[in-house]
C-alpha cells in the first residue's frame, strides 16, 4: 500500500537504461569484447571516465524494409556529396566538406542500425515487414586524465539504440548532441 504512490520506471525504460549503463561500463573498462556485444558503432574511449543517463526519449518504430531503403539511399547521398566536394573551389570547399561529413555520418548511422538488427536478435532472419524499435538516450559523458587537464570535462552525448522483435537493445549511434546527424525515421 505504501509503495502504490511511488513512481517506478516502466520495464521497457529500465531495459534501455540498463543497456546504456552496460555500454558505459564497457567503455570505461575499455573492454572491446563487451563493447562489441552491446554496440555497433565506434566511439573513443580515450580519457573516458564514466557517464550517466540524463533522459530516455520516446520509442520510434520503423519497418525493416524502410531501414534497408534508408541505408541504401544514404550511400547514394554520400557518394553525390563526395563527388561534389571533390570538384569544389576554394569558395565552396568548406560548406561542401560540412555537407559531405553530414551525409557520411548519416550513412554510418543507418549502416550501424542495420548491423544492430543482427546483433539484437542473433540467428534470426528479420523479415522486411518486421517493426523495429529505436530510442534515443541523452547522456552526460565525463572525460578526465592528463590529456584532458586538471579538471574533468562533461559533454552531453546522444545515444541511439535499436531492438529487433524479440531481441535486446543495441547501441548503434553515439554523437555529441550538437553533432548528431538526426537520421530520419529512427
């Protein structure tokens, strides 16, 4: 009766938080195997001293076929941006480089999301009409050590996680909030 008024996390939120915290521990320990078991993206572990979840954003749902299409299209966007940057003049090089980098980040995010499907539900073929779940998690990463300086530095990062039907949550994207490529539909 006394606990009836207490706010508790929903099981789905708890699963996402647990996955994010396992990922943070693996990064802190620089445990490559543990990182590979819960993530498909690369992030630097240099000077990483820990992290904590700030906010778990609402679930988005996307069909596997849509994710496959977005991945293929993002490669085409990246190729076009790379070609334009190669032809850049001094006046346009900076803006075209920024655009090329953005499309590269988007393509990497979709590619990592597709790889996360297989890691989420190993040994299972996920049909194209299956619905995948994604969530974004705002987290505060702490960096410390001789490279950082005498005082630790905190930086807000945005993690994206994916879960295939019947699978577990997998981290597929980690970017500083201001540099997140904001991939469509995931």
